[in-house]
C-alpha cells in the first residue's frame, strides 16, 4: 500500500508540475501583455509623473510574484489533498484509534498560519517598493544623460552609499522573510514529530495488548510522514497566497488606472487629405496628480498641493488647409501646450479643436495621429539601427523610400558615409549622432510617415548656424503642401509664415504676418528687435575676434 501511494504521489506530482508550469507561464505572458498594452494607452501626462523604473518593476518583478502563487503553491494543492484523503482513509482502516490520536495536534497547524501570512505580506510589500525604488534609480543613472550628469555634478561615493542603503534594506527584509519561513517550517515539523511520538506511544500500548499488530503500527507510523507532509504544504499555501496577493494588487492597480484620452464609442475615421485645423475658445489646465498617475509609481516625498492653473485661456485661431501658422511668444506662454493638444496627447478642458471641421474628440486616435507628424526640439531615437528608427514611422518602408526621405532631410550624405549605412546603431536616445543629425533623421522619419498635418515644436532651438541651415532646408521640404503649425523661439525662422500667432500668459495678444506685426510695435516687434539686436551683437563680436 505504501509503495502504491508513493508511485501515485510521484505521478500526480509530475502531472501537477506540468499543469502549474503551463498555468504560471501563461499567467506571466497574459499579465505582462495586458500591462504593456494598457500602459501604452495612457496619456502623456501619466508618463510625466511616473518613474520609469517603478513601472518596469510592475511588469517584471510584480508579475513574477503573482505567478509564483500558481507554480510554487497552488500547483501542489490537488495532489496534496488527494494524498491526504488516501492516507487518512488508509490509516483509519488500519487503526482508527491511533489515527485519531495522531490528528489531535492538527489545529496547531492552523494557529500560526494567519499571523505569519500577514507578517510576510507586509514584508513582501516593503520589498517590492524598495526594489522598485532601486530600479528607478538605476534607470535614471544608467542612461547617457543620467551618467553624464552624475559624472559632471554627482559624487560617486554619495551615489554608491545611497544605493547600498536601499540594497541593504532589501537584503534585511529578505533575511527576515527567510527566517520567518524557516521558523514556521520548523514549528510545523516539530508538531509532526510530536504527533509521531504520540502514535508510537499509543500504538505500542495497543500492540502489547494485542489490539493491533506490530506490522500495523509500523505501517501507520510510515503513513504519518505522508500525512503531515501534505498538511505542512497546505498550511504554507495560505501564506504563499497572501504574499502573492501583494503582487496581484500592484499589477491590477496599474490595470485599473483608466487612460485619460480614449476613443468615443462611435468615433469617426479622419480621411487622408490636407485638412484645416481650428481652435475654438480653447481652455486648458494640466490634470491633477491623482487624476493621471499612482502615488506608488511616483515616489514623491509628500503629496503635491500646487496646481498648474489655466495654461490656455480662450484661445481661438484657424489654420487653413495647406498653410503655415507660427506660434511665438515668451517662455511659459502655452506654445508647446498647443502642439500637444492637436494630436490629443491631452484633452482640452474647455472649447474644442477641429480638424477638417470635426472635433478631434469625435475622431479615432489612430486616424488622427496617423495624419499628424511632429518634430520636437529634442528628437527621440531608440537604441536601434537607423533603419529601425525610420521604419517606426512606416514599418514596410523600402530602402529606396528611406534613401529618398534621407535625401530630402539633408541626412543621406552622412548615412551613406557610414560603414553599416542604415544598419548603424544610433545609441541610446541617438547620442551617437549630433543634435543636427538627430533632427534631420527625425525629419526623414516624418517624411516617411507623410502626414497631412505637420507640427514643429522649436525644432531648431538648440542648433548651431550650420546645422540650423541644413535643418531649415529639410523642413522646407517637409512643410510643402501640408497644413503646418510651427512653434518658434527664433523669430527669424518664421518670417515667411502665412500667419503668426503671438501668445502671452495663455492668451493671444497679436496675430498677423511678419511685416504687420513688426510695424504694430507690440510684443512681437519687441521680441524681434531684441533677437535682431542680439544677433547683430554676436556677429560683431565674432568679427572683432
């Protein structure tokens, strides 16, 4: 009987492990896929507050923690329950008296389980939080910009000490969890040993009196090991599930966060043509922290009370189809906010924005954004090849199409001179390229996308005169025949705009052509005179030197 039970237990263990592995790995796949897809749907506001490392920790560490509830705990529940029933039935059949005495200490298994589970649950949550904090710190330090900042301004000793303090706390928590688990296991095995001693005592007395045979006693004591093994494992299931619930809570906390910008149920598809863009009495305030993110993903020292206030205050203007409108003004006027509202990176808080006469909130996000191309002052490139970065705008672009886009963007000569041509890696965030080269590559990517609306957000703000001339030439190609909105700091770059909108404190204070605004002696004229004088002074200084 004992041999048959052992064989049955081995078979059930193998089958149970196969099912648990399938379930566990399937759970990881599904959760990771769902979290990744859900996070991609979040608005840009979410990413402006969320720590990248903490978010990555949710997708990696927390998902694995949730999976462990199935692979290491629940996987053995069925086999343990079946084993428990078979062993108990067999023991009762052999000697119900010894079996009942052996089960007297069963309640002792249940008493510490709840307390240990709560204690481990709290320690697990602290461990996840600390690991997320360390992941965030490494993500910020282990990229080119972060490493450069640390090298130029940081103190390596202080950085190391800060990281070691967090790592030490994680290690201390790990030690506490290991010791708590070990003490709990020893307590349970001690109870099993005492129960076995009781069985030998009572069984020996019954054997001497002839109530049971010695063979029966030996069989029962052998079965006791197979009785308390499953009992110990089942007692651990509650603890493991309680700690795994911490992971589930953290994962579903992200999944439960609804995106701020979504499609309407009956959203329309924007037709592929050159549309007009119109702002109608647009008001906008940036959302509050609790509306866009999770406190556990921000690691803020204390809750923020400061609100951004209203950024745009009743802004109205129209960009006719195929024309160029420039948005200028001092820093903080709301220029970049306008560029973010057109592709619905944020939703307006009042008024409306219409593309081709349709409120953009009534359009599908995919069709709206597929018709809009944006180049910012700091073009982002992935740590991939030039071809991969270009094909991000058009995944099926041929090499000939990429060459044409690069020629139009004034970057082909550089690409052609590289040993690996389009297969050249650009480095993290494109740091292997200069600022002007990154901008021209971003313009080539925009040309591959071939959008009907182009938005340039100070695309030449940080370039030297040589690179600016090349980028301006590339931009001229990109803007031709498209509805264009250009956010500019250098007013000399927007002289030829069909209209210029002057913003100050979120309000339009002037509008007109370059000549009209210069002659109006308003804010634009003042800004232009200041920049023109600065340019003259710089040129004079260069000549004198």
